[in-house]
C-alpha cells in the first residue's frame, strides 16, 4: 500500500472515531499508527500469527497498523493489524492478522486471522 493510501486510511480511521463519538475529544479506540515493517518486534508478531495457521510459511510484513488501548474495561492492550505475505504449497498470498499484547501477560494473543479471501 502506498504512503498516500496509508495516510488516507489513518485519516479515515480517525474521522470514523470522531463520528462515532459525536466529535468527543476522547475516542474509545485511539487513532492507529503505521507499523515499521522491518521492526524486529513487528516481524516477531507476524511470525507468531502465521505459526498458528498450519501449512503457511512467513515471508514478510507488507503493511500494518498498531494502536494502544489503556482503559482497563475496554480490553486494554496493544493491538497490531498486519498484512502479511505468506506462502503455502500452492502460491504466495497476503493474509491479515489481528494480534494483541495484553498488559501483564507475556507473549502475544492471536485474535483473528484471515487466510481465505486473498
């Protein structure tokens, strides 16, 4: 995804949050930040997600966002939505994963993984 598209996506997320909150200053979910695809920690998270799906091999992180929720009653944690290039026996694919790092828990939690429509 291009940088222009990334800025547009980030703006759209923020605008949607303002609309959901009626223009309130404190959105429920904070605006997302683009991940650095070469960051070793982001790669670790992507490899963790891919390892949960049998038959897939991690290639690289294509794109992603992260955001942190600090309000305890709203599933506090740091969330990563990643577009991940993978390989199976038949083809190269681009999957999407949602992974959370929860406070006080070591390791990652895979919340959602889409390897079907790509």
